[in-house]
């Protein structure tokens, strides 16, 4: 559309929003292709602007129009003032729409996809004002996780004493944290604190190292993914013990069992299978304490699979453990581990497991009445968690004082190895690492 030439020019532009600023602009209205009625209305509105100091867009204080960065700006020529030069640019764009090839949206002050009468009203109301555009709000930057140095942990000590790392120490500010990926590690995250330990028997080599990938989040923005490499130093002796103890393993518990300790009479040779007919001596209070102690230590030796306070029932009622017509010694209900004293077994202790694949579903732990503390702790912490015995041989030289998994037929209640008092502990850090690795390995299958 051909634009009429502007008739007349503004001789002088006042920077006031008063009436004098709009009279010269009104004189130029006839240059625009308005109807006579629209021209009359515009002359009236520009000569007598409503409110005197009000702008449709932005805020006018005195002679200054303040705009936010995203509001339409009538200072088209960018000289800091809404003046006649801006009016000339507006006049050339007047009548264009978003479908025209020469469309320029900066002149569409009311954002309706056409430069029309309503846009001129906006322009007229701020004519003569200085323009200040506020600085844009700084963009919200995603959190940045800085590089986290290589972590070094021994295989056994790192298993028994998991390491922690506060991710908040490596980022300026974050709302939350997330584990993205792990390799060779068991990890957990509580708030910003990452806890990690070796997974199963993993240890670092030249070609492979453990790692955990983490990221932070703030205001729905994610940080970079930071890889924390963990060098795990192999414990050769613990690996040997693991190999021996798992060679005849019976599987593992996948659900925590109910522990039943029968404190009635022990079964003697010649007695029937029914505990009600047993004629042997009842276990001593010390032996009962050893059983309770063993069940309580299962939590530590598995690094938390079993509860610290186990569900243990002490009973002298034969019907609580005897299930007639089931194979010797008997099959407990699923989910039970039953301990009782039986002088018909060939060794100081004997454990029978009942399985579904590699899942232990029930268990019977037998002890002779002359068995000491070592036997009770051994049966519960070795076979009671699914592992097999270790014996010394020409290739593998090991003793009962080195690991709770060893069996040599001797009895001892005061055992010390590497400064660890078995009287108080019952097992070594290597033992705990071995059982923990074993439970890790089967959990992955």
C-alpha cells in the first residue's frame, strides 16, 4: 500500500508529556491514511492525552519512559527519545501486517500482528519522552560441578567402612543431587552426601576402575555430569578367602528370616525325631546367648542385609519346631531359621539349608551340647548366611584364628587374630568383606 507523503513536520519536539508535546504530532496526523473520523479522534487524544503522564506500555515518571527488556520500544531509531525520527519510521510501516514481505514487528506496539491506529495511540502517548530500557534479568545459570579428585580406597576397609563425599563442596549452589551411573561400586545418596563402597569383588586394574557419575540440579536446571573415579586396591588374602568360602556356598537369603531358638532338651542318640521325646540336656544360658549373639552379628557381617535387631523367638514348645512326616531333620516353614541342640550329628555343628535356586528359603542350625562359642558363631555367621567351610590344605594355608569360615574340629572361645578379639567380635574385617561381596554378587544375578 502506497503511503501518502507526510504533510508538515514537527518543528520542535517537546520532552514533556503535557499538551504542548502532542499538538505538533497531531498536526502530522493527516499524513497517515486514517479516516476523517479516526483523524479527528487521534487529534483529540494526542492533544489531550488521558491522564497526561500515562503510557500504555512501560512506566512514565516525569519525562522518562521506563521499559522492561521484553516490552515494545517506540524509540525506533535508538537515540534515547521518542521523537520525530521515530514518527517517520512508524509512518513508513503503518498499515503493514505480519503477512507482508516488509513486515517489521517492532512497530506493532500492541502485538496484534498489524501496525494500525491502536499502535499510533500507544506511540502518541509517549511521544517526546526519553526512553530507558531496564537491564535484563541475568539468566539463571545451571549449577556447575567442579572436578572431583580421584578417590583411593582399600578393598576390605572400603567395604567395611564405606566412604562419604559431600557433593555440596564441589558446587556453588544446588537444590538436589542425583546419581547418574555407577560402575564397580555400591552407592547411595542422602541430600548432598554420597556414600560408596566396592561392589562385590571389584578392584581397579590398568584397564578398569570404579566410578560414579553424579549431577546437581537448581531451579529445574541440571549441572554437568561429573565422574568420580575410585581406585580400589585389591586385598589378595581376602580374595583367596572369598574364593574358598564361596566354593561350596548354598545360596543366600533374599528375605530376612524369622529366627527360632529351641531351648528344650537336646536330641540324644536313640531318641526319635520328635523333640518332645528328647532326653539330652537343654542348652545352657551361655549357649543361648551365643545363638542370639550370632543372629545379631549377621547384620554387620552382611553390611546391613539383616536387621541390627533380628526377629528372634525363644521357645521350649516342641510343636514350634517339629513338623511330622517331613524329611530329616525336618523342613521348617518358609522364612524360618531354626536353631536347636542335637547330639546325633557327627560334628560340633551342622547346618541344613532349603533352597529354591540360589535362594535360601529355610534353614536348620544344629549344635552338639558340648559345642563352644566358636562353633555357634561359625555356624550362624558362615553357614547361616549361605557360605561354606574353609579347610587348610597344601595350597591354601589358613587357620581358625584368621577367619570365622575355617573349620578344623577344634574348639576355642578366646581367639585373637590381627588384634581382633574374637571373644568380642566373632569375625574379622576380611570376613565381613567376603560375606558382603557374596551378597552383592548374588543380588546382581
